[in-house]
């Protein structure tokens, strides 16, 4: 009787340990997906706010002094860079 129960018990413990590792891996992937979503979402909100504020001021400046177009474009692009950084962080989280 013991010869039959011991291998069954060992197999059950092995299956339980595999299931626990799979659940832990699934939780880590879920946390990474949530982090990636937050990185993209919050950086897009920040970039939208920055581009909206800077864009409005840039249009006002260009209306008064058209020669400052290049300088104002740089500020708008810097605001959009926030979203690109969020995308890069999300990609790093998705790969890991």
C-alpha cells in the first residue's frame, strides 16, 4: 500500500508546485500589463495637457511674431516627448 501512495503523493506535490508557479507568473504578467497601461495612459494625458497649453500660447506668439515659429514648435515637440517616454516604458514592461 505504501509503495502505491508514495509516488502518488510525490506527483500531487509536484503538480501543486507547478500550479503555484504558474499562478505567480500570471500575477506578475498582470501587474506588468497594468503598469504598462498606466504608463501609456498617464503619459498621454500629461502630453495632451502640455501640448494643449503650449500649443495655445504658441499660436498666440506666432500670430504676433511669425518669425518665432521654429522656437514655438520646439516647445510643442518637447511636450509630445512625454507620451513617447511613456510608450517606451510600456514597451520595456511588456518585454520583461
